[in-house]
C-alpha cells in the first residue's frame, strides 16, 4: 500500500543529499590543460560506491536510523488509513 521508504531511499535525490559533504568521498581531479582549463571532468570515489547503508559507508549508522524512522512512518500511515476505514 505505502512504499514511502522504498520510494524515498531508492531515489537519486535521496542518495545525492545523503552523500552530500561526506568525508569519505574523494575527489580525483580530471586532466587540466597548460592554463588550468579542464580537459576531463573531475571524478568522485566513494568506499561504498555511493550506496547508502553499504558496509563501506561511513554514514551507515545514520542510514539505518533513517530506515527505522521511515518504517515507523509507514506503520503509522497504515494504521491511520485502517482506522479511517
């Protein structure tokens, strides 16, 4: 019925915001020309391959807390709908 957690967690927006300013993400600068003009785009590397909650994710504990709260929200929403029927 409600897929709040799945919809949110699997969205690109969630991943982007969850990983924003993460200290584990490493920037690898792309090649630059002789005047410092970018010749290649920068690349970013994450020990968890940008998968929140992965074993290598340094914010795994935070992700687990978000999942717990979303599960609570889904349970509350299901109860509210059933009570309203």
